[in-house]
C-alpha cells in the first residue's frame, strides 16, 4: 500500500513537472511609451503564430524598459533579457538577428501621417513634394531606421533619446512635425491629449518598409516556430482576420485616399524583402466599401 502511494505521488509529481516544463517562456521587451499603440495587436499576432506552431509557449514582458537599440543588443547577445522583438527591418538588423520575413504590419509602418503643433495645424498645407517638405524639421528617435530614411531623402531630422521627448519637442515647437504610422497616430494623439499636438490633414508620406518579428541567431528553433505559425495563420485566414479586426479600423477617418502622397525611397530596405508576395502587403483598395469612421 505504501509503495502504491509512493508510485502515485511520483506520477503526480512527474505529470506536474512535465506540465510546468511544457510551455517555453518567450520574453518580449517593455517599451518606453506610456501607452504602446501596437502592443496589443503585436502580442495577438505573436500568440496566434505560436499557437499554430505546434509547440507550447508562454509570453512574458521584460523586467525593464528597453529602447530599440538596447532590445536589439540584448537579443543579439542572447542574454535572456528578451527573446523576440518587433521592429522595422534593415540590412544591419537582418545580419545581427533572424528575421521572420512576414510583415506583421503589412507595410503600414511606412505609411506616415504628420503630428503637428496644434497652434500651427496648417503648417504643412501646400506641401506637394519632398523638396517643399525639406523646409521643415521632423523629429525621430535616435535609433529608429526612419531617421535614416528621412535623411536619405534630404529631409532635416532632429533626434531624441526618448519617445516621450518627441511629443514635448513638438508641443514646444522645437520640431515642425512628427511622422507617425497610420496604425499609431490616432492612439498616440489620445495618449498625449494634454499636449498641444494635432494631426495634419493634408499629407501622407510613404516609403517601402517591413515590420518583422526578430529573434536571436542562437534561437533558430523559435524563428522556425514563429515562421511556421504565421504561414499557417496566413493560409487559414486567421492572420488576415486579426489584421482586419485590429488595424483596419484604425484607418477609418484618416482620409488616406484624399491626401497628397509624398513617396520616399528607402535605401535601408533589405534585398530579401518579399515584395513579390502581394498578399503580404496592404493596398488602399481594401478600404473601399467600408463605412467611414468618425
């Protein structure tokens, strides 16, 4: 009887241990933004991919805040502080890390509207091309690839060491505009409604860009699982449905079809970017037939 109880106890302990060990921990970075407008969507996409990978994973936020450059450095070093990040792709990042080449933003990170000072809301009205836009100074984080994109097109940029500092610079007229993705701009306005910032209604700046999940080169297993899960989610329609539910409503009311589009080159776009896979990229035609937002 005692032996039977001991065996039963051992079995329970083993099952419990296997359950605890079954889910692999995946740490993602805690960002500086007071309200990260992309966090919920990115986590939902990551959860979806991992759930369709055939493996068990558990997501957890990093213990400390990280700007992009630190998160990339921690990931490249495989320090254990972070296991996955989502950032715009560049050749340097693809050389340091493993990119999962499915743009989770469908290219919208390169569709930019301008935040401006609310007391100068019409500052960019009448701007029709990059030459005219070059008369104004934008703001960017020091470690964002967008900084290089804007400068490569002859546009002046004032950099900041902090994300929140850019909104303060705009509110104090130290910069003329702050280009934000069409996915981000509405939530960011709401998050900074105590500052004198507003959205320009006239322009859209566009350049080809891809927003990927990246993992350490020492974690090809994790890269394979995320890639596999995303491809399954694309094939079964669950990823497009998630994008439609979270991202497409953010575009309502932005009047994208009515804006002057200033197209920029992106010299940092990696050659391996899957531009030929048309299903991976968003097109304005997908907005046709949708009810107008507020």
